[in-house]
């Protein structure tokens, strides 16, 4: 167990950092590093129990501690606590994988850290007089744990950039994929029989989905930062934890929207107008959880708009007999995966006062989501019928249906880990459906040629 302790000091004397092994069964390891400035990075990769301490001369320090998979981390405070000059602990992981502690620049905070003898860190933010992991407004010892996973590639980026990465959810690409796949479905569906979908268009939609999903996350966090502070899963988001200001978030949002609009201008006029029609829905979604138990439906309207846009980008207009069933399939599918996702926060949602389909469906979630899964498959079949798809399409749709059935039979709605697992598994469902459309389109020409030959023989 790693124990870190510091004392508050106003001196500007450079800090000394001592590391040594506490375990008698392990080889000793010790070093002393005297920093010439008040800012340093320190990393440990030793698979052993380690104790770290700084004398009372340390002030305004900035550190990053990186540990191996077998090392656990716990922090303990001194009587006068620790002073981080314009630094705020942004994130901490204490998993079986690498443990990482990141300090980011923003607020002047005094961080109390307590050792509760179970290898779990507990942090207290002096700015709002509460522990980061609880809604308590007092400096009591009532704390809970902070546990997140920070990808290694983010930890290597400059500290000033990391909050923007987290705000844009670049560490969680699943949202981008769920937004992108309906665009790819309709792009592939609009391809000529016997041909692969337009690769250039698919790449443009990928870039657009990446930017718009990131922009949507910023809008969502700007609207919900007060709620996020009270929810276990979201309390360390950059706006909720004050790692970024709203002005900084708005600057990022402006850049994202401008870039997205630039990408949109490369499409035909019909597609531009059609895509712009979705903007009110995108803006409206973050506020829906305040007023309705069905914000997931509004998310479905926004996230699956690509089912319309992708088709028009290829053809120049929409064949509504094809794209509307596809759009319906996407909406009902979103009701499935986002309700599963909402079950992770249902306890916090009740205490905070926000609404979701997880709360509306409650114990009936499995039955209701099974019905939405059936509706998804039915709409997929209707799309195939309207598109004159060959047998291969229906075989692929059956495989997709089995994936949804597996989710409904296996997910544990009372386990956040299970909900997250099956939420993420929907990227597999979406990929299977995309491959189904692409393969069916390649076989579609063969079937049409066979039908033409039969007609000629009859004549």
C-alpha cells in the first residue's frame, strides 16, 4: 500500500521526495529527489509496497504517480492537510490495472486524503467543503471511494489538455460508434446493388459523428454539471469538478460545432438542410431528463438521424419507404441500450431528482426492452422488404436478433458492471447489422440478374 502524506506550508523552499520499501519480504528500494522547482512529476513502477512522504517545506506541488498492476494506492492526510496551489485532483484509478493519479490546473484546493484501511482513496475538496465522492457539505470523515479508468494514452498528454479530452469523452468512443452506425447503415443501404458503400462518404460521416458526439457531450455537461456533482459516476467530469470553466467549455463547443458545420458543407444541399433540422433535437435532449421519464426516446431521435442523412448523401433525397423503417429500428434500439445504461445511475437519479426510462420501467425493464428489441428487428425486416433485399439480409438480421436476445437474457439491471458490459456490446450489434447490409447489397445484384433471366426465359 502506498501512503502519501504532506503538510501545508507557505514556504517556497524546494520539496524533497523520499521513497522506500516498507515490506520486509521485499528488496528495499529508496531514493531521494530534491526538486529545484515547485512542480515535478514522479513515477513508480516497482511491484512492491511503497511509502512516499514530503517534508513540511513542500508547497504548491504538482505530481503524477504511476504504478504497476500489483501496486495499490492509499493516501493519508496530516493534521494541516495538503496544499495544491491552483491544482485540483481530476481523476484517480485504483483498479487491478495501472493506478494513476492526475492533478490538473484549475482551482486552489486543499485536499484531505484519508486511509480507511481498505486500499481505497478518499479526497476532500476545500473549494466546496465536501468530499469529492459524496454530497456532504461538511468536513466530516464520511467518504466513499473514487474509482475510474484513465487510458494510458491520455495520461501521456499534457496536463492542460486532459480535461478537454475527458469533457469530449474521447476516452469513451462507444458513444461515437453508436451515433455513427446509423449513418453507415443508410449509406450502405443506398449503395448500388453489387457495389460496396462509398468509402469517402463513410469517412466523412465518421469525422462528423466524432465531432458532433463530442459537441453533444459538452452541451450535456454544461446543462447537467450541478446534477453530475451528485452522481457517483459523473462527479469527476471536468465541469462538475471545476477542472474546466464554462467559458472554456463554450470555447471548445464553438470549435467543435464550426468543424462539424464545415464537414456538413461538403454534402449536397438536401442533406445539409436535413441535417440542420436535427439541431433543435440535439440541443433539447440534455434538458429532457428534467421533464420526462423518456429522455432516451429523444436521444433516439437525435442519435439515429443519420439513418436519414446517410441515404440522402448518396442518392440526393430520401426514399421514405426505406429510411423511415430504418429510423424506427434505430430509435427502438436506442431505447434498449440507453435504458440499460440508465440503470447504472438509477439510485443517484432518484436522489438527484432526474428521470429516465430505467426508473419508468423499473422491474419491468426486461420485458419492455424485449418488446423494443422485437420492434427493432421487425423494423429491420421492413427496411429489407422495402429495399428488395435478398435472403442474405434476413439471415444476417436473424443473427442481429439473436444478439439482442442474448442481451435481454443475460443483463443484470441491478449490476452497474453488467449494465456497462451489455451497453458496450451494442457496438457489436451495430457492426453485425452493417455487415449484413453490405453483404446483402453485394448479393442483391446476383439475385436481380437471376430474376431478369427468368423473365426473359418466360418471354
